[in-house]
C-alpha cells in the first residue's frame, strides 16, 4: 500500500539527511548532513578534512536518505537518492542559501558562535559535497495512524 510522491516536497523541507559513503574496504559509513536542493543537485556541507570527503574521493558512489516523519500526524515519507558525488570548492552564496534553510533568512539572528566556530563560512578548507542523483526513490507510508487513507492526502 505504500505510494510514490513528488520528491521536491521533501527536498524543500529543512530536514537532516543521512549521507552513506564507503570505506576503501567496502565498510559503510553514515553521517548526518544539512542539505540544499537546487538545479537537480543536492549540496551538502563539509570541509576538506572530513572523513566523508576522504571516502568520496576514494569511492564516489553514495546514497542519501531523508525521512519526513511526524509521529503525531502519522506522516512517514522516505526519500532516497543514489549516485556519484563530487567534492566541490566552497560556493559561499550557495552555502548561505543552505544555512538560511536551517537558521532562517535573517543572518543578523544567526548564532555568531556557530557561524565562527562551526560553519566558518570564509574558511578556505570549506567544501560542498554535490550529488546529481542517478536515481531517486520515494515511498510514502503515511497511513500507519490513519489507514487505510493516507495522512498526507
């Protein structure tokens, strides 16, 4: 009874995605990431020293999973993206758009400590992981509280 949905619906939301990469020996690794969807590509924040960047440079095949889940409302939509990721130099304008999704559009209200110590916008080691997916999978099972009708209808 699961059904497909328009993946753009979930990609517009400021959710946390799971980025799955592989070690050189094939061992899987997952990392939570913030993302921004634009022009058919998913951009995820990183920097040159992270293990995700190292793994992508060795084995660019990745999977990204995003779940839109609201237990009380009975919403559970799963979005999966697969393909070859690239590690790109920091695009500060794109990075600002990504941060605005999670921190809000008014940069004067962003936590200065977070921007200086974690986001480090002008840091030359900043990188964006970019995925133009080869495949996109959607699965809406938002009927677990409302079945047989879907809570997303």
